C-alpha cells in the first residue's frame, strides 16, 4: 500500500476539521490561507450510499462559473466527490460566507484545454498530479442555478 493510500484516514480527519472551522467561521478561516489557493466547500450526495457529504476543495474562478479539478493528488482513480456529482449534479457550494446553488458538469475537451492552464496557475501542483497518473484529470464546471 502506497504512502498516499495509507494517508487517507488522517486526511479524512483533517478534512472534517477544515469543514467544521470553515462553516463555523463563515469562511473567514478555511477559504484562504497565505500562499495557498482558495478553497470552497462542496456539498455532495453519495452516488450509491445517498449519504450527504461536504468536501473542501481548491477552486478555479471562471466567472460566473467555478471549476474543480478531480485530481485526487494524481491517484489512478477519480475522487469520490466526482462520481457523486455525476450522479447528483445539482448541489450547493460555499465560497467564503456565501452559499451558491450550482449544477455540475464535466468540461468538454475544448473547455478542458482552455481551463487546464488556469487550474495550474491557481495551484501549480496539478501539473505534477497529471504527470503521476495515466488518466486525464477531469475538470468539473459548476454553473450557477436558481435555488
């Protein structure tokens, strides 16, 4: 088992703390850290379990849309939240104190080509993640919708 696979239990705990603090402070703590890319909270429903979950994720501003990178740190498989959004694309994100109703969809190849450099500008680590995996890392576009 790789170090990344062994790290998931600890990362899950840290994620839970991040979500709690972000919500409790209305994003004052957790949305932006010095030297780090901006983070949002993504609410999503399990594709199989139907369990509601919240995941903090780096986001790319492509106003009026928001873009998520389904990198999972360069893991061979897409993250669970990605599969959950495919099954349940209408959801809510919290960016700072504001909550937004959004509809998720996977970027087309043309959109991916345009948005990937923007994602790498937001967080340069995505370049290394792509080099670590054989899959093309999907980009998920969150489009505003009426609540």
